[in-house]
């Protein structure tokens, strides 16, 4: 009898085994999206051959690291193995742990996603995996996640619009009575177009922002001089170095 071989992309999930996280439920959700999630210390291959952890990681396409309690030695070894073999690594850190000096130092040069509870963690992992199936959304989606996490890190309550929908803004954030409507742009081309920026500014005008309400545009692409001149003429507060444009009613 022939042996069947799965063509699904493999996702290795690294987590702290001593916690009570429902990894099996997460594995089923990842599999439902068309991937093959590997969550155990060993993987049984066709022919009943048991792979070591290192072999499992080398054969995976994606590596998901979940830090919920501590970054243990075996987790560090698995993470370093994924880096050694240049796997696509995604890191999800519980928000309350991100202030830890050792964890900050470990991941200071890597894009991480913060989460507060298992429901949010599951949602963010699944959204990331869904984004990986489509080349265009993934870059913009990852930037949205990063921007939302930055606002959360500074104490804002946030919510994100469904990334399959095109609303006036991608993220809503609020802190101490101040409201932020955040639009995130990451286009395919190296330089973003003037019309894209102009249309976004028109949208912010139509929102009729009140005092303590701000429209924030975050751009991942290069911004040409003509756009900078256009925005400066509108007398909008800008930080060109960080590629962030902020407009408000105030």
C-alpha cells in the first residue's frame, strides 16, 4: 500500500508545557485553516518513524513561539533551531511579560505580537496564518498588528477592524479620554502614491474630528517629497522620520 504524503504547510508550535493552555484546540484551529500544526515533542511520520524535535522543526514551514509563562531552556533551544534553519518565525508574547528585561533583550530586533488572554492569542495566530495564505494582506496585516501592539503597550484600549474590510481606519485606540483612529498602509511598491495619502487625508476630514480625537496614518513605504509638501500645506502635524502623519481637530 502506498504512503500518503501531506502537501499542507507545516506549523511547529513551541510553548511552555507546564501551563494549562488549550494547545489542542489551537492546533485544530490552525489545521482548519489548511495547515498542519505540530505541537508535541515528537512527530510520527509515515512508516511510524518518530522524528526528533530538531527534525520536526527543520521539516516545518513556519515556527510559532508562544511565551505565556517563561522562556524556558527547551523553548530557547527550539527557537534557536528555527532561526538556524531560517524558518519563518512568529513570536507571540503575553503582554504582562513584555516588560521583562530578559525577554525584551531577547526579542528587541524581532517583530512580536502581544496578547492578553487565550482567546486573543488564538485569534491573532489564526489571523496571521490566514494572512500567510495571501501574499498581499500579510505585510499590511503584520504592520497593523505591530501598530496596535505599540498603542496597547502605552496603555491604550484598542480594537481592530476586520482586515478583510476597508473602513475609514484600521485600528481604534483610546486612553485618558483621547481617541485615535489609525489607518495603516503598506503597499506593494517601494514608494507610496500621492493619491493614496491624499485620499486618506480626505477621509479624516470627513470624520469631523472633535477635541481630543486624532487621525493617525502609519506608512511603511517611502514618502516622496511632493507628498510631504502637500501635507505641510495642509498644516498637519508630521513626523517624517518615523513615517507617521497625524491630523486632529486641535
